[in-house]
């Protein structure tokens, strides 16, 4: 029996890199093969039929042919192109941030179906929020900041669950040093030990973590996204929660992420 030389797979496009004069190397997240790279020949030509189905963040059904070094995308059909998301600078940047997180954290050829479905959930939610915001603009309705607040919570939710799925779940219920149960008071937080510390241990390494910040992080960690309430957090609490999560991500990656500065700039406008 002859070996199968082609196969079908669904994927989300995380990244692309130009190759030669007309081709592209795509970094793809798939449900069962994990993160893979493949070549899309002629994708940069204006007449390419595949190009529109291989945009960044597109969720597409692909046909690939086995190649010597990288497999080759022979057909592509977009299942979800997230048009509203990619038409709004804030939501598009949020989407690129999610893609950057996965591209940095997930190793090649390592299946992570739960991360794949987490990404689809987040992209669909961002698309819904971007569409809702666009409808309000068309209808002449004022934006009250709830949309961007919900996407802030979505990014933190994604960070918490991504870390959990790859074995770095934030420690939020017990002290990461002495394992004592954390009480509803000001505790501490340190990325080097993976999470929160009780007051007795906090003086050793940690930055303060307020009771409200710990409550929000615990809520995100134990709640499915559809059940997460539409919280209204003040600027100081947002910064505290974001700082704790970014500290964890920075510790595990040993670097900052490119998207952070751009998200900060957009959030400050």
C-alpha cells in the first residue's frame, strides 16, 4: 500500500514569515498535531486563491502535502476569518497577543488540544465584542468602556488557563512557600515561586497582592468563561492583576512579549 502523501487538518494561523519572492512560511496551531510550520507557495502573489484563507488569526481547513523539510499547503478554506476583530485595532492587537503567547509557550509538534480550543474560544469572544462595538458605533450609541474591560478579563483568563494547561498553573489558594491556606487579606505574589504567598512568607520575596486582586484571579481560575461576570475594575486593580500575570509569564519565558507595549499604548488612549 502506498504511503499517504496528503492530509487534511484544521488550524489557526499564528504567524507568517516571507520566503523568497512569493511564498510564506506559516506557523499554525492545530488541535492534534500541536504547533507546526508549513509552506504556502505563491501566497504573496495578488492572484493567490489561498492568501485570503491564510491571514493571521484565520481559522481554516487545510490540505497539506508532505514535504522534505516542511509540509506544503495545497488548499485552504477559511472557516472563521474574524473580520470584525481584524478591522478593530484594539481587538486585533488582543488577538495577536494571544497568538504570540502560544507561539512562545507551545513547543513544535506537541499536541495541546485544550490550548487550541482555548484560543478559538478567545478569538470568537473578541470577534463578538468587536462586532458589538461596531454596531454601537453605527447606531450612534456611546461606548462606556465595558467592552474593553471584558476583553481585559478575557486576556487574563487566557493567561491563567494557558499556564495551567502547560503545567504552570498559578498558585492562588495556598501559600506557594509554606502551603498555608490563604486568608482574605493582603497577601504577597512572587513569580519565582509560581503565585501567591501568605503574609508570613511575603516579606521574603513578594510584592503585595490585594484581597480584591486575589479574588479576581481565583474567580478566573475556577470559572468557565461564559460564567465570568462582567466586572468593573478600577485602573489600579487592573494594573495590579495584569502586573502579577505578566510577572509570571515573564518569569517562565525569561523575556517580555512584543505585544505588551502596544497593548499598553492602546489602553492609555
